[in-house]
């Protein structure tokens, strides 16, 4: 039986119709305050994030005025008008108090709401956001450069998934991600609508209200956020009482949701999601196209997508040939698992050799260790080690950990010692070996 999609309803904020959706029946009311992108229909095509949040809350989602399914022709809203939207949705649902999750440019409005309506705000969660958009003598963390890049995207790539080059560059080569974000861009608003929105942001500055906020606050920021650099998150947490800062892996767009939701659930409820992951020994393989950004620029988007499609076919075939499991695309490469390290090494070499005729050089990292299986995805320290090994590998190189060489002893695979390396975020020193060509 197909699971029912939560209906979209409308709340009146003054004379403006605000589209909203309610998911879950948990004891905590939670309002998702969106960033620049907002379309309830398209976002529900991938509802994993919202269902996770709704597992411990009654989650209220809405499209801001002027965007998505809400009234469009109302101009760029002020912070005050956007606070009216949140109050209207809460009133329509019968919510007296709620925690707010302010994402990206939704953060400043969430901060202002908590300061203005403390009786209706039980907690704040801020992700990838800032107190001010423009640099100042006492605030060197402005994001004018990101806004300028957005305007360039509005001019030459809006509707084709080009927002990924700013908010999720590691996924820009993923055809499925580009297709989804292209549809989301078109559904959010026209280039002219988006220019008006971003132009209205540049002078926003909520630094003065931070000392007046008394609710517990969690500030989450991704390490590799290029849109809103992490210094903005640190500044926020440092200038708010009762604020806790958490750094997570990733970019501005959230593709790995587990840690993000786990931190929110723990902060708001005092517990983490009750998932007992299956732990298994596996060999992980990461591959990555070398110089993908430069090649994409040289070929153009259309030709580069054709090459990536060919890459995907080759990689999928080789993973299947060596009895592996393709876990996911990482943008310009893949993550795969194998039940034997010898097959993983052989697969890495085959991928490298089969892609060369396409003009693609790849780097491959292989490591064996215990992984956590969470549905179709995997996690754990072994996955991080595999990714770091791949990052160190050179063009055309299959680089492996000492664990792999020990396990394939006697297989006839020859290795060259590449010495000890420090792997970012991983304790101790790791001895790495390259498969002999």
C-alpha cells in the first residue's frame, strides 16, 4: 500500500496565502524555516529528512511568501512579514509554542522571531547561517561573494541544477542530483524572483538582537560550506548565551542527513534516534575523477554529462563483475563495498583501466574495516578512512591501507610502499601502499 502524502493546506498571513504541510504527531512542535529554496511539492520527492524530524515531533513546513506554492506576486518579503508567516502557520495548526530550525537565510528571521516572541519559542536550531550578510569592520565574515555567485547562476544556469556549483560542488557531477535541483530551481521561482530575494538580503543584520535571545540554541555548520563559511557559525555561537556549536561533515546542501538529525534530536529531546546499525566487516572502495572541475569547464555541461553517464555505466559494470555493491555516487566518483579486499583492489584497477579510453583519470582508495549498515547507506570510521585514502591517491593510482595488504597476502597483487600518512580526522599514522601498475 502506498503511504499517504501529508496534504498541503493554506494559512492566511494578512492578505497573503501561505502554503504549509504538517508531518508527524510527536509531542514537540517543530517549525522548519527554509533557506533560499522553498517548494513543498518538489522537496517531498525526497522526504527522508522531514520524516526523520517528524519521528520525534509534529513538524510544520511552509513555503515563504513570494515563493513555491505560497502567493507569488507579493515582492521580496521583509523579516517582519516572514515572521507573520510563521505565526500564521503556527496559529492554523494550533501550536502555542515550537522550536524553530532556521536554515541558511532563514536563520536571521528565526533569530528575530525568538527574540520577538520568546513566549512562543522553546528552542532554536540554526544551520549554515549567519548574523549579517555584508562584511563590516567588526564582522569580516560576510557572504557578498556567495550572493554574487548566485546572481551569476540566475543569469546563466538557473533551472539546470547549477546552484550545486555553490551549495553542493561535490555533487555537481551527479546527473540525478543535477536533475532534481534543476526542477527545484524552476519550481522555486524565476531568475527575476530570485534576484529580488537575494537583493533584499544584503543589508540584513540581526547582531543587535542576539543578547536578547534567551532560549537554548544549537548552531550546526558543515565543515566545507562554501556558501556560508563556517566562521559565520562560530561567530553566532560565540555571541549568544546558552548556544552550543556543532560542526558536521559536508557542504551547504545536506546530503548526509544522519548526523544532522541526530544532533537536533539529541538537543531537543535529550535522546538520539533509536537505530541499532548492523555492523559488518567490509572493504570500502572510493573512486574520484581527477581534475573533474577543469574538464567540466572545458567540455561544457552537456558533453560533461554525457561523459559522466559513460563513467557511471563503466563503474557499475565493474562493481557488479567483482561482486561488489554500489552504495552511492559521490559526485565525480562512487562509494562501493566488497566482501573481499582482493576483489575490491581488482575492481579499482579495472575501473581505472576502463575509464582511460574515455579520457578520464581516477584515483581510488581501498580500506577494510567494520562498517555500520543503515538501510542502503553505510557509515563508521572505516568509511572515513577509505575516503581519506582516496583523497591522498594520485592520478591513476589505486592506494590501499596496510590492513588491505595484510589481508591479500599471497594473492599475487604487488604493492609499492608509500610510507606513513596522517589522515584528516582519523587518529594515528597510517601506512599506505599503491598497487603496482
